[in-house]
């Protein structure tokens, strides 16, 4: 909460998880704790869901490796605009689980580049020419 509040004083109103981690490191705040990496950060996220809503939550997709960001409710319009540009969607707590506003973001896949395959391996060609 403190990191998002401090970081949102700048021009960015959607605060990315990586920026929160950086703020924690600069201010000697332990976000890794004892257990798994970043567990205290996710525990804070769960605590946020159980109590009053002090932060808005945004994600780039459904998996654990998806990018995550937060914003203060006072900056909701700018944060939602920034999230839309990134293709992120807001999540809200429905009392039991995080639910997606506007549906789950569709992750764009990189196009597969097909290259013609030679009948002979390239290493054979280099040996013959030697």
C-alpha cells in the first residue's frame, strides 16, 4: 500500500509489480519474507480482498506469471486508461474470488516464423566445402 501510494505521486497512476519491488528494495522493505518469493506481497493482496478496498488491481492474464499492477481508487480513471493501453483488465473481489471486469485479457501470441528446411543439415555442407 505504501509503495503504490508513493509511486502514484508521479505521472504514472497504474503501478506495476516490478516498480513496487524496486520501491521495496530502495526502502529496505522485505517483500520476499520467509517462504516463497514474493509471498508477502500476495498475502497483502489477499488481505486487501478481505478488508476495505484501498487498491484497484489489474492483471495482464490469468496465469501466475501475468503482469500485475495496482492503483489508488482516487486515480481510477487514469489507471484504467493506462491498463486499457496495455491490454490489462481490472479484477474485483466478489467476496470469494477475484473476478475479471470486462472478461479475461486475451494474450496475443507471437507469430510463428516458418523457415524452409534444407534436405541436408548445414553442418554437412560446411564439412564438404572444407
